[in-house]
């Protein structure tokens, strides 16, 4: 029998697991038995998180898309990670935050089955999210709660979504305490830990709809997307300018993924501030790359946009699986394999970090205006198509 060579760049580790034992921990299960395919990618993601991403000088952003909070991932997974200092800022769909409010104000959602009569559910005034069901009153009462809160004095101005969510979290936290509950709401936990939460498309969700309804009936609250764009990029710029690194953990895809990644092109290609891209990229997704959608776009492709540092591609991992499967496993691994970090409390520093980015961009004003001047003829209709730079 020929002798097998166990060395070289392609033979990382012999596949020879021992029999699985009773009572094994989630972390040991991942390290010992996730040996190939997407289980191996999940293991690589877990190990990258613990070995590099959770170092004190790394700013960690997490994006949330898909119905994660209705499935219990807010209280079950994200709040423990926030309290451990493992999440520094969040980019989320509005839906995840809206459904989070249900838990924080004392309402319940229930496990069910996807194999139901939806017409009958409608008659019974039950709402379904695949295999989750809850009473329609949960939505109606949550709507009324959001509108009532948005009429309070501190909301009567123009603000970004991080301030909106911090203030909402303040009220949900107070409601939790009044109801004798603890650690039910992601918004409340982020308020307590000063973790900023962005929503890139607030109009695409029920919180946005209720803000619109409140405005139509007297509220002065308005949302400013320019503030959000600058603030989200500022946290990344601050991390890098101070000698640290930036990491993104992407659960799903969609607008939150792009919004988190576009911080780097905004810094580099819009403000012309010298930067290279995010240092660590981990994505959990079920989206394919070959359909051309952003949700399935790979970190290699992101390099071409300036979103990921090309020198850091070895620290970029995509695992093709359901976030509701992967997120609890990754959380269990991080919490068992890494000690808590000090909270960065970025929300408290937002004015200072935005100011630093604005100053950096202002230093490039001449260049920004010069690039715009090249297009002056095209904008006025006097230019000739195809003569770029003339």
C-alpha cells in the first residue's frame, strides 16, 4: 500500500472523528464534527470570530435580514452577544425591529406549522410567518404603541434611524421593567448597551408606516437618511483610523448587507478618503451568486467595489445555510470560547466619530468638486457623450 503524504497546502486535517459522545457542547460539536461542506464553513466562521474578530480593537457590525426576531433570535441569540460586548452596531430591516417590539411590550408569538389553512387563519385573525403564528391584535397594539411613543416630546424633530431606535429602545426598556420582564427586546438591550441600530429602508416596514401615520396626525418626527449614511461610515472610519479593524457578520443579505458594506465605498470613492475595505467578512446566506443579486454576492466580488480589503480575503467566509440554524451555533461557540469584551458604546460617541469623518471628507473637497467638474458639460447638456475627461 502506497504511503500517504499528510502534508502540503491542501491537506489541512485528516478526517478521522471519534464517535460522538453524550452531552457534547455545541462548541466541541462544531470543532470536532463539522468537517466538510457548509458545516466546515460554519466551523471556519466560528473559529475566525473567536481568534480574530472578537479582538478588542475590532469593531463588529452585524446585519439582520429575514424574519429573525419573530423566530426568537433577538432574546435567544443577539441579546447575549450584545451583553458580552460582541456586537458594536447593527444594520437591520425595519421588520425585525418592529416584531421585536411585540416581545418587549408583553405579547407572545407561537410555534406552529406551515401546513395550515390560511383562509381559516384569516377568519380567526391569526397572522402567519411560515411556521410562526400570532394574534392580529399583536400587530394592532404594537402599531398603537409605536405611534404613541413617536408623539413624545423628544421625537418631535428630524433624526437618523440610530437616534430613533435608541429612543424607542428607551421606551421599550421602561415597558419591560413595568411589566416585570427582563431581556426580551433587542431594541431595549441595544439602548442599555448604546449599540446603534440602522435601518436602511425605514419606509419598507411597519415602524416607518406608523411614523408616517403619526406625521399625518400631528407628529413632527422626520427621518434623515444623510445622517445615517455618514454615521454608519463614520464607525468604520473611526475603527480603521484609530489603528483597529472592521468586521461584518452578515445574517442573510438584502438591503442591510449592502448598507453595511457600502460604508467603505462611501469613504473611499465618494469622499476620496484613503481606505482599503472591511477586514473580516462572514456571511450566512441561502442566496446564490449566479443570479446576480446582492444577497448572494461573494466577498471576492465585493473586493472590486472596494467593500472588502483584498489583502484580507483569506479572512472572508460564506456559509450557505439558514441563519436560524447558524446564528445560535455561532453564538454558543463565541460565548463558550471567548471572554466578554468591554462595551464600545458607539452611540455615545456618534457625534465625535461623525465629526472626524466630516473633517476627513472636507480635506478632499477640492478633489470631489474637481471630479464633478468633469461631468459639468453632461449635466448642462453641452457635453458630447463618450468623451470622458475632456
